[in-house]
């Protein structure tokens, strides 16, 4: 059975950036490398994708060294590779370093007893961070992630949200819309941030805030304060 979304280690070490990386480059040392998951079928059986992870060496390695120094994998996804049915390479999702915090496919709406492909599954959603926004020297789950959407083969990547903290997101209305709950990305204390909601229409690339839900929440809080 197809699983619509998945998460990896919620606290991966992340991609090393900043001064530590600059120092390693100047000393011709490698701090991290890459490892790959097995190819997994796309939900429409048009091809497959492969997760790309970062691995951190327990001992810094010379870039030209072939020693067997150990490493540990933090299972942080940093990219995806896409292939066709014959496993010919199609594309990679991203062209620069990133933390991919979550990936979600459309919901399979076909009856479970039918082995048919749901034609409404056309897109993939991602939470992606490209910058070390908290400036701790790591590009990881603690940095600001935005919501992106692509076609099933990784093409046509588009940004959906900006300057907000995405709490939850999922496909709805036969995979034609995305329901999003979020909070504003501010320095306000977390307990004071209001949960807000929006719907993204995939065909028109439009994001609509659900102001009536916020109004109902305002009325409820006003009632509580009376």
C-alpha cells in the first residue's frame, strides 16, 4: 500500500556550512559525503525516485584519501534523483544544498481492491530550506523551511509559501488543492502565535487565506475573555 508521506530523523545533524566548512576547504579536508537510498516507484508507476542523504565523517578525511575512516548517517534528505521506467536518469530535484524536511505525495483515491493508477496523483510536496537561517553552522531541521510543489518527475518546482512556519499540509479535493495550516514567522513567543489556514489551488498556482476561520477563532477568544 502506498504511504502518502514520510519523515526521517527529526533532529538530523544537518549539512555543515559557514566557517567550519570554509576551514575544511582551506585545509583540503572533507567533513561530509553523500549516500543514497534504493530507487522507489512513483505512485503513478511512471518511473522512480531516489533519496539522497548527507553523511558526516567521524574523522575529517583528506579529499584525495581513500582510507576507511568511519562515518555516521543522520538521514537528512538533501536532494532527490528521478528516473524513468527503464531507470534512465531524468533529473535531480535541486541544484544546490538544501534540507528537505518532509515529502508528501497525493492521496490514492482508487478502491483498494482495484489495481489501477489514480490519475489525480500528479504532484509531490516538499518542505525545503536552502539557508542556515539560525546561523548555527548547520543547514538542518531547525532552519526555516518553505513549502514547494513539483510534478511527479521532479520538474516544474514551485514555491508555495514564504515567511511563514508551515505546521501541516495535505492534498484534498481529489488532489487538486493543498490545505495548509501555518503560523507567521516572527520573533513572537510560540504560545502567542495564531494558527492560520490557507488553500493552494494547484491548477491556478493561487494561495487563498481562509480569513473566515480566523474570524471565528477571534470570536471564540473574545467570548472566553468576557
